[in-house]
């Protein structure tokens, strides 16, 4: 395609200790932890609110929060605090409770007495606004990363785009929580992309329906028959959950797509809405429970499970997860299943259970740059390992670790994120209520 070159002088609008790019669950963890550790923090997001998966995609629970066999938490810290702020748990009670995996009725049916770590999109927006602003984070919504200027070893400036036009920020440390590793990739860091990434999904909500165990099975039966008759495209689950008891949130759309390709992402959004409405119409025509149902909303954005994965100082592997290998530089515990969604198959897929495993600080450090960390699903992991480590609770834990490390680097004028003393980082995380000892999660209820 033809090329176009131009030059401009941009205003430098901030020189913070830490710039956090993206305020999904990883970005919230990073920004709050850095600010509470004494750093000046600017956090930006392309949406008009924080929350990522919970608010921009529409999600229902902190996946990866607990070890399924015992119901004990494996990720603490800010995950506990967000549940407290939304009124799900009483302050200080989290470590002693047993939780369900999430709000999907398959899990609720297995463990009806366990507490669901349920979220709500609007409650999460409000809680996110409050925790970020109360922590002293400067927020810029409707703002996204447009480019990165680096000298080969350090990110010097991050170019942002918003209603003020193009502006520059010159931070001491950058934390990439974009999900797609935009900052790392544009800074020239090496990364990998799977030959066949997990499909995207557009979540949707239906109101005036009461979710029951039996209705979940009947919704599945309708989709199975429709797919066999060629009436719908490949789909997942369905995995329904409820926020209020009288509406159903569905994770069911399964659309192949690459969120780093604008054309592909656009197509996935359009196909996802078509698929969501088709499922709703099938249920409404065939299930009496949907007689008065209303298609309430689809997610503002089709969510991506996998895109760029940085090549870090260490790469988490499937064997690391299955064998629960210990890492000296652990900063987060994981325990979510190896949940790899196939692109073309429909219905439910195999999700092997795993014991609690270690996520290393080195997986947050991109190779080739000294003042950049990542957190969330773009961290250094194989495609197989990412099927477990990518989920919400793990991502918030990675963000909390990255934010704490970034603040330590800025405060001590370290030349590199690799200069952070891991033992001191771990001590700080433990003081913040994070969980790094897998034996606690293994205790039976």
C-alpha cells in the first residue's frame, strides 16, 4: 500500500512515574498498586470507563480466583477489595470463605453452598472509578495508545490519541495492560501469535427470564439442534449466569477473529451481534420461559481471549501449570482450568483441571526493553498456558504485581525493571493481602 510520512511537534501532557495503558482488571490492579506505593500514576483507556472484561465485554465473576477442589482463594489483594466494594463480601472476610468458581449454573449446581464471587457491570464501573481516584490515579478515558517512541532499550514517549488530538507522555515506567501488547509490540519487543488464536466472543444479556438449572440445559438443547440443522454458526457453551436473578448473561457467541486486525475485529463485532440475536430468537420461539423475554444489551465490545503474547524473560508453559512447578519469583498464583476454546466446534469443550501454580515476575518483563512491564493476557506464556493464565483474577493479580514493581523502580531510580529485588516485591505483595502460598488454597473446607 502507499506510504505517507509527516512530522509534528506534540505537547508533552504528563511526565508521571508510571503510565498504565488500559484500565481493565490488569490495569486497575497496576494503577492502584503503583499509586498506593507512592508513585505518580497516569492511567488511560479507550473506553469511557474502567473494568475491561467486566464492563466492556460484560462478565459475571472473577475467574481464576479460587482452586476449584477446595473453593479456597488463590488470588487475594485487590480482588478481595473489589468484591468488598461491590458488597459481595464483608471487609476482611475473603481469606476465610469458600467460593464457587463463577456464576455459571454448572458450577453452582455442583457447589450450591459456596459463595459466588459475582460482579455487576455497573457496580464494577462505580467501584473502579472510586478505587482509582481515591488511590490518587490520574485518569484519562476516551484515550488510547497511538504510537511508542523508544531508543531501543527504553520507552521514551508514548503517543496518545484523544479529543485533544495527538499528545505525548514521558513516563519513567510503562505498564502495558492493553491485552494486545500494543505498547510492547510498537516498542519493538518480540512477541508471539498462535497460528489459530482462541475465538472472540460477544456477550449479551436477556431480561425478564429466570435462570434455572433446567433452563440452562434446554437452552443448550435448542442450540445443538439449530447447529445440526445449519441454522446457526459455531457457538460455545452456552454458559449462562445472572446478575439479579431475573436476567441472564450469556457467554455463547464464538467468532474467529484477531483483535489486532481492525478489519477482523469489525467483522467479529458484526457477526457476533447477528449470532446473539439469532440465539435469542430461537430461544424465544421454542422455550416458554422466554415468552416475555427482552434482548437487553450486547457487550460494547467483542472480547478477545488471545492475541499477541510477549516473549518475556520467562515463558509460562502448559507443563508448568499441570505440574504446579514452583517459581522463585512468583508474584501471582493461578488455578483456572486449561480453558482453550476451539474456533470451529460448538457446545462445551474439554477444560482440564489444574492445581494451583506459580506465575513468575519474569513473565511480565518483555525482552529488549528496560522500563516496560506487561500484565494480563499479553504476558509471556505459551498459547496452551495462556488458556489458563489469561482470566480476570489472574490478570488483576499480575497488574498488582506489575504496579508495585514499577513504583519500586521509580522510587529507587533503578535503571531497569529487572533491578527490582523480587524478595522485596513479594514482601510488599503479601503486605497488600496477596496470596503466594499454594498450600493455603489446598486446605479442605
